[in-house]
């Protein structure tokens, strides 16, 4: 039985020294630990950028766009929250500067401020606090809200969010609102670890009026007790509250267990005045047992447009890793740039690793724009004719349709109208009610949608269900104008919308495993519960490797 001495609790996770230290993983890991203690946790990401959401941002700028059930296009850290915790995620869990200013300006135009001068304090900070409280109040069962503040202390963009956190800590009291600050302990020549950047980072927080309750120190290695005591002394943080997030040689999913060994969950609970049952982290220990028990390796070629940035396909890579755990094999990702594939002299060599050995399976993920699409179609043709397992997601399914039309039906100029407006055979096109759409943000088919699976298909075999719910993020669809021609030529329609109006999945006939889906199953995969489609694909790839493909 959870005993709260006061009101609901809030934990603010901030970062210092530099970006990309892993605030999202740290916040998610803390959330996983508190869930293991029986608390109902909610996660919130505050992003300082002025964009309303991540929907129109380039993957090169901000990594992948993570889509929630209600169709919110959010920062990729919400994907971390989904993989580590059970926190329900919606548009309310993603707060941006753009949203905040848009809401305040609209209220001002409506006269709701009664003629007052609109200022950052209190109007902007009040709107931030209101949204955080809204998440807390979504359910009376909510216990703790973990708020990750994007950016780095010292960034001008993050100041309103940090000020809102300061106000909430002051208003609610330190036993109801905690500050967890993540910093860097860099290694200089001679393998010496330096604490000075952490001291300066905490000083910057203190200058903003926030005294961190817990420090998480990102470090190449575990810090010794003397170094931790030194950090505690110079930052006014208790010795036991200096937690080390050292580089792991296994997987990021070990981080909750590393934090648990250092008693991070106990420390947070003690500071918040919360009594709970003993921690149940059995699912995480079981996952690590699976990780250590893996035998063999399977190589998956991911053929995409944004291969230079790993975060552009973050959920895809994670879902493949989860499937590898479920199948007991190590996952080797072979990144293949689809644009470079178009100019490849030898496709067999291009569809392989550095030694030229062909991959065991091919995955073509989603994307926008025409660059590299013909290379994706070549990859699909290679996988289809070589009987190599293929998994097409969103654009990857559309590519399957285009390739089939070109090489099986003989329509050489078949294409999607996204890339070729005047194609003679627009086998993928906009819905009729989208043709005149001009606004790019928020105009797509987004969020959770129901699909009906057809009997005797790979899809039905993988899900073992007749009806599924998955998330979408696209504007273009399989054209119903060509549906009968495609089916007559052998292409299998394996899933449709409940009204049979839209095609949700296609499959290759006489093929070990060639499946394309219009939705994004990667968003629902977890390390403790791999997605069934990814698991089925990896199993097929393992069998393919045994056949010598």
C-alpha cells in the first residue's frame, strides 16, 4: 500500500554541460524503477524548440518522430518512455515552447488576461505548470509525474521551463517536487576523470534558484567513493544521492538495474516521503538473462534515406533488438543508404555487409520525399527474387507495391504521386479528400487505427488475432484503382481497414516472408515484450541464414 504524506509527486530531470548525455534514458529508467515499486508513473517531455511539434522537422535535425495513439507527433524521447515504462502517452505528454506561446497568445487575443501585459513570468510559466498539472490530474491513480526538460542548463530556450520547475518546487515543497540533474564527467588525457564541469553545471542550476536533490553523473566508468564525495561536497548534494551513469557495454536497458544497485529509487522515494513495497524488477532481470543467453547472429539490412543519423530510425533499431532478444540471437544492423544503392554496380555486394556477404533480411522503413526511393525499390526487387525475408514499413510497403507494378505487371513507370505527379500508373496516391491539402503539419493519417487481418496470411500468423490496432503516419495510400489488378497478378492483400476502404498490408506470394504494412509497429515494441511482427521477421531471417542466403 502506497502511503503519501502529502500530494502527488513531481520529479524534474534536467541536463548540464552538453547535450546528448541520455536524459531521456535516465528519466525513463527512473520511471521504470518507480513502477517496479508499485507507483503509477506519468512521463512528460518539455522541448524548448519553437516548433509546435516534431512533425515537420527533418530527421537530420531531431531524429525520428514518435507517434502516439492519439496522433501526436513528438520527440523521440517519448519512444524511450514507451519502451521503459507503462506510462500512457498522448499529445499532453509532449510540451513545446511553440505550444506554450501559441496557447498564451490565443488567450491574449481572446481577452482572457483582462488587458494585462503578457510576460514570461507569470503567464508563460503558468501555462507550463498548468500543462504539467493536467497530466498529473488525468487520473486520481497517478502517483508521480517525471518531467524531462530538454536542452542544457544555460540555454536561453530552456529558461522558462526551468523557471516553471523552480516555482513548482517552491510551491509544492521539496518532499513533493524533486530536481534530478544529469551532468557529464569527462575523461581527459591520462584517463583522468574531471568533476569541474559538473560543479559548474550545478552552480548554473543554483543561480536559477534550483538546488538539485540528486545528481546523475554520466561517466566513462564507475566513480570511486572519493570522487563521489568530492562532487557531493562542492554541489550541496548528499553523498548517497550522487549516482553514476557509466558507459554500459551491454545495452541501455541495463541502466535501470545499474541505478537500482546504487539505490536511486530508494533515494527518490525517501526524499518524497513515499513508502512502497519492495522493488519488483523481475521483468528487467529476465530481459538481461535473455541478452546474456543469446547465441548466433542475424544480419538485417536496413535500407533507408537517413542512414547518417542513428536516431532517425531509433524505434526501428530498438524493435529489431527486442526481436533479437525474443529469438535468442544477436542483432547486426547493416545500414544501407538507398540513394547510394541506385548507383551500385553490383547489387549483391551492395546488399551486404563490409565483406560483401548478403544480409539475412531486408527492412525498408518509412520516410518522405523522392530521394533514394528507386534504391528502395531495387532492394525490394532483390529481396523478392532472392527469396530473402523482407519487411516494409509505411513507405517500405508502398515501395513493395511500386516494385510489383513495375516488375511483375510490367508497368515500368509505375510510381507514387508523392514522387511522380504525372505517372501513368499512380499505384500509390493521395486520398481524394487530401488532394488540395496545402498545410504539411497535422494533415496526415495519424495515430491509432483498426485493421482487419485476412486468414492464411503471414500477418495473421504473426499476430494470432483477427483485429489489430496500430499507429499510422502517412498521407499516401495504396490506390484502390489498382487493387484488383494487383490481386489478380498474385500480390496478397493481407489487411484492410474495417470498412474495406484502405489497404493496410500486402504480402508476396511464394516467398519465405515478404510483408509490408502501412502502419508503424515499431512504436509498440518493448525490450520486455517484442512486437510480434518484428519477431516473426527476425525468425524468418534466422531461417534464411541457415539456408545460406
